[in-house]
C-alpha cells in the first residue's frame, strides 16, 4: 500500500502546505504572485528568476513539499520519480516566444527553452539530482485515476516515491496541486483516487 505524505496547493491568491495556508497574495505588491511566495519563504535559488511561470510553480511547490517531508533525502537518487500534468502545456511561454519573434524579428533563446512543458521536470531533477523516471502529460482536466494508475506502475518498477502534480498555470488563474506519494509512507493518507480528488479540491473543466 502507498500513501500521500505531503501536498501543496497554489491558487490565485493563497499557498497552502498540507492544508495549512502559509502565504496570502498581496494585491498591492509589484512582484508576481510566484515571486511573492519565493521571497516570503526565503528561498535562495537565483535561477528561479530566469524560469517561466510553469517552472517557477513546480519549483516552489516541490521545495515546499521537501520542507514538509524532509525524509525525501533518504531515498537514492533514482528512487524518486516525477509525474506532472496540466491542461495548457507550455502555452504561456509559447505566446511570449511568438510575441518576441513578432516584435524583435528573432525568437528569444531564453524563452525558447521553456516552450516544452517537461522542462519543469528537468529543472527540479537538476536541482535535486534526481535521476528517476519522469513524465509530463497534457490532459483536458485533473484526472485522479490516471495519476493513481501511472504512479503505481512507476512504484512497481522500482520507484520508492513519486512526486506528482497538476500545474494549472494560466493568465487568469492558478490551480497548482503537487503531492508526494511514498510506498512506505504509512503516516499519510492512503493513495487512491477518492482521497486524491478530495485533497485536490478542484476539478478543471
């Protein structure tokens, strides 16, 4: 049996870890919402400022989960898998990339890097030196059954933990939900579709 041992939500105006709100958006701040979270939690990772919003959200949520579940460091580098998904792929960076081409006559290499959604997995893997399996999927909405089925396949193939997530980053709203599944994490909630849907607290349409 596997368990959900930590989770993080980032909505359009709040950031929560294991259901507890840790940051609330300041509408008067000149910083973006994701930068507000970064600064409030006193992270020190200068590369954050070069990332697109998708990668920033993945970085923040994964780091907050690591803080909530520090025993992640006990796993071997190839025992932690990642399984992410969203509805929009890398649309935000794609639009910015297209605009840079139209306005400047040449595409921006810095933006081009982020025109694939799985780059967020690379950013997290490089930071943590995780070499396990990873996959980013594009789905019409958050699908608990998919995450349960695929994460269990990964664990049957040798992964001891799977960092899973829905990175719904759009211009108008944020629906970010990352959660950690551990094969031996008996202190958490049983990993099944019902519990996952309950914890997610949203269903994109």
